[in-house]
C-alpha cells in the first residue's frame, strides 16, 4: 500500500483590515528590509497604496524595496531579476502582492537568492538543501490561483518556452494575509476569470485519482463557496462578504489540488504559454468540455459536485447527475460573463498541433480520473476552438 502525507501548515490572517497586522507579523519573522514583488499594473491600485501606507507607517527607520516587473504569465527573468534586487539591497524577507503571477515569482525568487546560478530547468536534479529560505509573506489581491498557500511556482522557462512547475515544501509562505478590502478594485471580468480558476481547481482536484479525503472535503466546500459568492462579487465588487468568501475559496482550491489536477489544466497551461491567455479564463473555457470528456468515461463522477452546487441530483441516475451538473456549470460561467470559444479570445487554429504537444507533456493530466491521449487532446481543443 502506498503512503500519502497530509499537510495544511500555512499560517493565515483573514478579514477586512488584516493587512494592518503586517508590520507586527514582519517583526515576528525577523523581516526588516523586505523586497516587495508585484506587477506594474498593481502599483497603480488602491491595494498597493494600502500596502505602501502600512509599510511606511510600520517600518519606522527600516527600508523596503519594490520589484514591479512581473509578467502576466511569469517568466524566468521575473524570478532572476527579483532575486538579484533582493541580494543587491541586502533584503531579509520577501512580500509578494497581487495575483498568482507575482506570488509565484516571489516564491521562486528565494531559490535564486539561495543559489544564484541555479538552472531552473534542472531544479529537480539539483541536490541543494532548500530549508531555511528567506521568509515569504503572500498577499493575494485576486481570488483564483490560491498560490498564496501553494508549495509550487509555475514559471515559463527560457530554455523550453513552456510553463514549468517548481515544487518544494520549502516554497510555502510563512504568512498569508487574506484581506478582502484589497480585492475591491478588481474589475468584474477579472473577478469572474480568477473565480472560475478557483472553481476549476476544486472540481479537478476532487475528481482526480489521488487519495486525499481531507482535500476532497475542502474541494467540495470550496465549490459551494464559489457558487454562492462569485456571482455576488462580479455583480458588486464592493461586497466584502462575497470578496472574502472568494479569497477563502481560492485558498481552499489550492489546498485541495495538492491532490493534483486533471485534463482541464493540461489544456489551459499551453494556452497561457503559447497565447498569453489568462490562466483562469483558459480553465473556464475548457472546463465544460473536460467535464463532458471525463463523465462519458466514468459516469457518476460529478454527482457530489452537483450536490455542492445545490442541485437536487441525489436520486438521479449517474448519467443524469453528471448531465445536470455540467449544464449548471456551463450556465454558471455564462452568468458571470464567461462565454465563447478559444478563437473568440485570439487563439489561432494553426496552433493546434503545438497546443496538443504541450498538453500531452503537461503533468496535470497524469492524475486525471481517466486517461487522456494525444488524440483526445486534439478532439477537446477542436471542441472549444
């Protein structure tokens, strides 16, 4: 019998105004000269101004620095340049604020702070002891990736031009701050796309093959939270209850997918790497097709997902429970404004072969509830193109 380890260790502060606790928490972690990692768009937002005010008021004579060059889908240079700034300024901790991209770049930068000559493409071959990385504080301003509680960083590498997952338990944040006030300025379209990402995480992690009943429970409750809160957050961006519940749901999705994910993510990753598509939008546009593919080969797979959505599917046949659940998810996505096909969002049909090639190589589908072949990927892409 194989062994499975269960771990949920990330300290998390939750609630409106929780950002104000940052200086005291920095002091506990011994951070006096932090590097803030973010993207250029976020520096113009109220969320970043709130962070600036807290750091300026709480730091007294301490110094802090900003790397704001992270790309929408983080690349290797984002990691290398932020690590270089950390070293050049004698920083002793790192704060990442924004969506999943700054959070992923910030997590990975600590690897290069420790070992500047690290070849990220050969990360898993490197014998370095990664314990004791620089302390890392994650402050999400979107509710989607859940990167703040994750043990991995997804970076597009120079050598492959593909998204690569850098996974290590030491990448975990030492503190997560979930402050819904910081997500108020997120536009409806981004609120919808990031929220759909969280929903996809919960659905795919629940149905993947790994045994992890604690993650299963978290995934189902995450689905329940998204179905309730996401339409409210899209409709009224100042609804702090909805914003807060979505932050929690996103973190729950990321905790759940320590189980692993599935076919939808293997389709979505190449769409970001090759087409620059927002990861949450890519997941959302592929989700229904992926669910139909899995349900056709394993009937009854989505009954409990439907129950988490509030559907009366307990007494239905397996096929009917799946059908009702998938139809609900399709309508739900349309209701938050996510419609159309990949081609409507700029994906060119001539990329099909390259998309399929990268999807086949992507590790997420290895844990999909049913096997996925290259021919399956081609058919799935054609269905959504």
